[in-house]
């Protein structure tokens, strides 16, 4: 592939990558991704089956800073885990993206074809693409959406990825 490997094309690719990066920076908005980590409740003792709380106050030491508490309690009900025995820590991250919501006309066209209808398409950097794909929760402009499809095509492979998402 002598043409593709030439210095001229490579520098054009580089310009394309930089231009798209700048567009994301100046015209993009934040897409919020959330990843959930489930941990044993640090505020109470687990039951012997370890499937639920034993309802006994027993704070971990050190106590994790990203969980409310420690909250002393009596009466058999842990206020941190509501006696489930576990707690979900939500790790949130914002990612810059060029966001395009499908218009009603687009949607009609998509439903007439064989492509699965999507509600919003976002263009992100390659580094962020898998983060969005693997996130537990995705929010675009405050709307919760789910992952449908990830496209890395041609020159875009260098500069970013287009991800199609659907409202939930
Ligand atoms: Zn608990």
C-alpha cells in the first residue's frame, strides 16, 4: 500500500485527527458514563450465608471514603445497605462527544430500512469508544440511553468512533 503509507497521506491523516479532536473540544458536549462496582456493605456484618446483612453494626476499618457512613445502628436494620448486605459505588466520568440526535425524518427512514433504529449518534475519540461501549449506564444530554452499535470506519479509525445509542 505505497500510497497510504506515504508521508503526504500520513500528514493529512494527522490533520484530520487533530481537526476532529478540536471539533470535539469546542463543539462537543459531555456524555456521562457510569460504572457500578458492587461491594460488601462496609457498615454491617454479613450473615453466615454472606447473601444478606446480619443486621449487626460492624464498620470496616478503614471505612471506604466513597460510601456513606459509618452509621451506627441498632434494631437489626443497616441504614447503609438496607440489609441487602451490599452497596453499589457509582463511578462517573464525562467524555467529550459530537452529539447528533436523530430527527423524526431520520427515524422514519431507519425504520423503513433494515438498520436497527437509534436515537442519538455520538462521535468520540478512539480512546473513549470502548469506555462508552462497556459502561453500565450512559447519559446523553441528560437522557439515559443504551449502547447499540460502534463503527470504526476508514480514516475515522484514526480520529474517532461513531457510536449509536437508543433511549431507554
Ligand atoms: Zn449494611
